[in-house]
C-alpha cells in the first residue's frame, strides 16, 4: 500500500502570529485586520510603563530615539511555534517603538520567517525596517508602511491584502 505524507507546503497550513504594540490604537487596528484575514493568533505587547498623556508622549519619543528598552508583560505565545511572525510597531521619533524593540531583543533567537509593518503619521520613509532586520538578523518576507491617513480613510485594507499575499506567496 502506498502511503502519502502530508507536506506542509500550502500557505493555508502556514502558522502565523501577529505581534504588535499600540499606544493609541492605530497599529492595533492594522494588526487585527491582518490576524482576521489570516485567521491567526495575535499577541498585544503590554508595556509596564505608563505612556499616556503629554509626558508619556515626550518620554516615548526620547526613549525611542535613544534606543532604550522597557519592561513588557509576559507574552502568551512562543514565536518559535510559528512559521511566520508578523511584527507591527508605531514609528516613534523615526525609530522602532520601545516595547517592540524590547520584544524583538527578548525573542530574536526564536523567529522562523518574519514580516514587518509599521504605522506612522508622516509621508517620509522610516529606516526602522533596516534596524528591525539587523536586530532579528533576518530579512522579512514582506514589509508594510501604513500612514494614519490611510487608516482613517480605510484605504489601508487594500495594502494589508497585498502585504498578506506576499507572505503567502
Ligand atoms: C512618541 C511618538 C513619536 C512619534 N514619532 C513619529 C515620527 O517620527 N514619524 C511619524 O510619521 N509619526 C510619528 N508618530 C506618530 C505615530 O507613529 C502614529 O500616530 C502611529 O500610527 C501611532 O500608532 P498607535 O496608535 O498604534 O500607537 C509618533 C508618535 C509618538 C507617540
């Protein structure tokens, strides 16, 4: 009798995890859309530090520019259990947000394939993917920048779909 092996080559069988931090909800909105389309697990990074208000805003920008780390709450999922980990961060002072920098540094040996996305206000191109790549020592299979104007207008959904089709390809 011929035995058939199940080969995990189909993108539908690809196990994905979306990991994000969001201070004011933009990155969360994009992360939830990605997880909804992929029907995958999602992990919100929780910063122990209070980042609300103007003091929180100023402190966050200062810390991000100086590449500081923070203390994040214990995470639920192990990234090494996933074929692809999709990491999302807001851009802070042109940099990776402090909680996502912390998460990457704590987990960088556990990633298989990676994809990155960020949300930001301005039209400039941030250098954060280059730094995320260096921190992870891995090239992402897909990367996406979403502006806050695209979130407000709803046009981000089309970009998210293109981003996901690259991940699946
Ligand atoms: C401390 C701080 C610094 C920021 N710096 C930038 C920046 O350098 N460039 C930019 O385009 N947007 C910047 N923003 C705007 C955020 O990147 C943008 O609003 C993002 O979508 C916020 O995501 P969130 O709602 O998930 O926290 C900054 C926001 C904060 C709080």
